[in-house]
C-alpha cells in the first residue's frame, strides 16, 4: 500500500477533521443522564452514509439508564470491500458532567491556538472524528481494498458501557466471525498502545444508628460516627495494604501500578434541602450514613479477596464496636483485561506509530476501565 498517498489524503482533510470534531462537541451528550444520544447517532448516520457506509441505529432497550426520556442509542456503520477481515473502530459518544471553572463554552468547540476546546474534545469525540477521517481517506486511496471497515459510536462508556458496547457485544456485533480487529482511540497519547486496564469494584456501605434529638445525643446512636470508624479502619489498615501492592501490568501513571480506592461520596443524616431553602437544619442524631467506594484492583488480585478484605474490616467493627451495624451493597464489578502484546492489532498499530512518529510505541495499560472489557468478556474477541 502507498503509505505516503494515505498520509497526504489524511493531511488534506485537516479542516474537515476540525469541523467534524467541533460538530460532535456541540452535541451535548451528557452522561448521566444520557442526553442527545439519538441526535449524535443521526448526525453520524448522515455523515457515514454519504461516505458509502451501511448504517444501523440500535437502541439498547432495557439496559441501565434506558428510558423513553433517555433512550440508549448506538450506531454501527460498515463499509464492505472485497472478501477479507474486518477492522472495527469503536468510540463512545457520551461525555461526563461539565464541572466548574471553564473559561470557554464547554459545548462550543472553539478553535484557539491550534487546539479545540470543549467537553469531549479529548475523551473521546476527537478520537471518533479521527477514526472517521482516517477510514474515509483509506477508502478514497484504496478503493479496491479487501476486507471491511466498521465504525461505531456507542453510549454510556462513562457509566459502565452497559447501554453501549456491552449490549452490542451481547447482540453479536463483536463476534470474532464478524469482526477480527478492534481499535478504541481513547486518549492515552498518540505514541502509546493501550493493552488493557485494571479491575474495578464499586460498592455502597451504609452504617446504621438511632435517631434522637440533637440536644440529647446519648439517647440515640450516631450513624455518622460509626462511618467515621469505618473510614479510620480504611486509613489505618486498608490504604497502607493497597499501597504496598504493585502490578506487572504497564499501568500509567506510575501511581496506578498499586491498588487504589476512592471514597466517591458520603452522606449522613437528613436529606440536603433545595438550594432555595433558607431555613436552618433540624436537630437530629443521624440514623443512617452512606459512602460509595471505588476500588481499583490489579491483575494479580482476586475479586473475592478484594471484597473480603473490606468485609473483614466491617465485621471486625461489628464485633468490637458497641452498637455497630452495617449493610454492604455491591454496585458493579469489572475484571482486569489485557490483550497480548503480540496480538495482530497491537503489532500493526505499534508499527504504524513508529512509521509515522519515528520512534517505538510505548505499551501501557489504563488505570481506569473502558469498553475493551465488554469486547473481551462478552464478545470473546481478544484482538482489541
């Protein structure tokens, strides 16, 4: 194949790449709750059909978050050349909450000093746009190629991917008989090949107490103080134990080569009032306190052990702390995933990186999970 001709065709599409990325950013596909999924699929449908792709719009009915108000829409587009293997480019279309501190419109897609600004510019509407431009350039310069190219825009990666890639994998869209190679252009730097990710375990812990008037807390039992004891156990025992564990996985950054846990949220006592409430809080001893934990674990760790060490700390408190009681509710589990470094897609992408950038590719693993897990575990496709 004439690589220079392809490189030139991609370079000639620079303005189109910028405009496409901007258009995608301007569709505010916030997750949660999952807004404008159909809008972005319709946009991609129109774009890709003009380029000769056959398209399907697929709603992941019945998946977490799917509703008539917030339907989980996905698009799969396919361009068939001659008989041969299929390369599939997968990108998620959802973006996380905007947050504060922006100096530019998060959904404006502004181009300034050679950079495009907006929520999702990096993660990962830029990657989606790049895969479309690359595929269109390849088809234009190699019209008689053998095989097939697929491009998908999928929902809900930021909340687990169950209304996106997981659903498509369950429906057979990543069956190795249909697709042989998958590339997910997540933003881990252009000189890297990401082989996989750590595991994740999410759970909610609730401690219980007894409500009483705040002037007489001795008549009740403070659930927040019980949760404080849980956090102390974590600080004194669990966090040091996790920090001492390391992995052979090439996880970046360096700090993620150890086990980690985040306290995602904490809430105790009476519900928070609306912003326009101007009164004072009631004087009550809280009878409930909840935290959500986000435990990231290594390939060398067993999920049963991950669960067990948290449960053991809680059971120890139940045995030794007066009136302590709790409930532990598992929310989600993702096992670690790793593609073999010698897999065809890995070696091909690594060779392309060295060819274009003039330096060897770096092989890494992600600190967080992404949709590779579903292609691996559900689709049974390892070449991703």
